[in-house]
C-alpha cells in the first residue's frame, strides 16, 4: 500500500476527512495498477489505469470544488491562494497522465505516485486544509 490511513493528517471537518480517505483509497488502487502494468505492460492494464485515473481526477475536481464552495460561503481570507494550489495540482495531474498516455513509460506515473503525490497530500492538508477546517469551525 502506498498511503496508509494514518499517513493522512486529520482535520477538524468531517467531510474533508472522508474525502481525503476516499482519495487515499483511489490513489492506492491506481498505484497497485501501476505496479501491475510495470510487470505486465498490456493494453488492458493501461486501459484500467486510465479508467481509474479519470475516476480519481473527477473525484479530485469535485473534492476541490466542495472545499472551495465552503471557503467562498464562509469568506475564507486565503481562498484565492488555496484555489490556485488546487488548479496547479489538477494541471499537474493532467500533465503527468497525458505524458504517460503518450509515452507508455510507466516510470512517469510511478515516480509521481511514489515521490511527489504522498508528500504533496500531507503538505497540502497540513498547510492549507487544516487552517481552512479551523476557520470553518469558528462559526
């Protein structure tokens, strides 16, 4: 397993924790497919990664949109900064996936999933989501 449940910081808003755990599960499933593709680079395995990656991307868009709606509703002062980081992360996800689709070089996905994504998730939650959750709970 790439990301354990205990690896994800807990925030003080339940819906955010639930969404982070859903992300973690999908990411772990994609990582398992990446390892499978690494040993058996078949068309079917590539398609399976693509389907699950798209599910994760859509889930992430919804995840970020829900957070952003709450930040707008409660007038979170650092909304624009948080939104920009969401947009950057989505663009990175799209670029990584597109690069892999074009090249079929699984190391592109594997490097992103092992070296970038777990650290980014923890850092994003600690630096950006925890303050949002505290702000949302003030009211």
